[in-house]
C-alpha cells in the first residue's frame, strides 16, 4: 500500500481523535476571542496544541504502519496462525484477535475431523484392494487352464488395473502422500511396466520399440511407475491390432511414449487432462471414464515433472514426460 493511501487509512481510523483536536483548537480560539486575550498567546497555544497532536499522532501512525506491514508479511506466508498477529493496540483489536483465534481453533478441529475421515476411507479402500486381488489372482490361475484363457486373462488384467487406479486415486487426494524422492533408473522402471503389460502386447499383436534412455532421474519410483502404466495403457487401448508403441528419450530428460493409434481430435487436445473428459474417442469407446490422463496430470504435478501431448487423428499420439528437476537435490 502506498504511503498517501496508508496515511488516509490511518486518518479514517483516528477521525474521532482528529475531531477532538480540531474542536479543542476551536474552543481555544473562541476563549481568546471572548476574553480579548493577546493574539500572541493564541498563536503559542495553537502551536503547542498542534505540536502535541503531531507527536502523538506520529507515534500512533508509525505503530499503525508497523502493524500494517506485519499483516502484509503474514499474507505472504504459506500458513497464517493467530500466534503471529501483531500486539493489539486497543480493546477492539484484542476482541478481533480473540475472534480470529476462536475461528482458527474451530477450523483446526474440522480439519482434524476431515483428515480422520479421509484416513478411514483410505484404510478401507486399501484393505478392499488387497482383499480383491486374492480372487483375481485365483481366477488368473484358473483361466490359464482354459483354452480361451488369453482373452479372458486380458479382461481380468484390466480389472486388476482398474482396482489399482481406484486405490491410487484415493491416495492422490489424501492429505498425506507417501512420496519418497530418490535417484531412479528410468530404464528399469520402463522394463518393469512393459513386463506388466506384455500379455496385452501379445494379445493385440502390437510391436514394441523400446530404446534405452540411460537416464537416472530424481523421482518417486512407485508413482513414476504408476504414471508410465497409465500412459502405456492408453497407448495400447487406442492402438489397433498390428500397430506399434515406441518408448524413447529426447534431450533435456524427456521421455516419449508414441503410438500409431487412432489419435486425438485437435479440439479435444486442450481438455484431455480434465477429470471425466472423454472427447470424440470416448464417444466411440462407451467404457471410457476420462480418469486416466487426469490422474497422470495429478501425478506429474505431485512429482514436479511436466506432461504434454501432441496428436493427430489417424496418425497416432505422442506423450512427453519432462523429468528434469534442476531445483532439487537428494540429501
């Protein structure tokens, strides 16, 4: 706030004191005039009156400015608590600060309740996911003995992926995130993800062109693997039989996942990361949820990476994950 604006703000607060000062000066003038006292005395009285008010007003103005600057600093902090408020200068300010402390206490209680509810929900979903994976694994073993097993196994694999997606969705929106940054071998994570999707590559007869990147990046291995799983799942989903998925690196620690699939309409590209948005491809695939790329965007934000997509209908899609983190170091 500029000084003139700050001064007038202070003057509005002290308008009663200013009115009293002007009234006092007016009364002095009236007394001197009624009693015919010498004009020099009136001048001295007004000078002393103005000097006293200037000193007191100056002290109060500087206190007002200091409080204003302290409050401005609090606005710039991530967390503002009632503990850091300036010392109250009067009973009214003390009452306001008391109300703020009461509001802060109420907010903390509600936040604690919300955190507990989220923790309970996360615990339930985690338990459910681990329980449901047991019958999924049993069904997978049974289907291996069935002559039409491969196609059924692929569908079962999708169920397992949707279960994992539900769990990661809840974890991502949780108040606590098990994020652990470390130096991760990108090629090792890619191989792990590719092995997981090997059955779908074989079933759909899609070629894989994987060129080692040789990169070691600062990331969270578990969340990075989940991100690549979602991107590879999308590439396989929208690439027809006999197509190709390529995984390779570009300069400045950029990972590219490119497919020869159906592509994305230009008008849909700006919205592909929105939650629930399916676009023209979603209208063709009635089972699309519009959650996969939304989760990818959330995970890249969590990890501090970047994510971009280029595509053309009928020519495939290229997803680029920027993995460079120059502002962080590993302890």
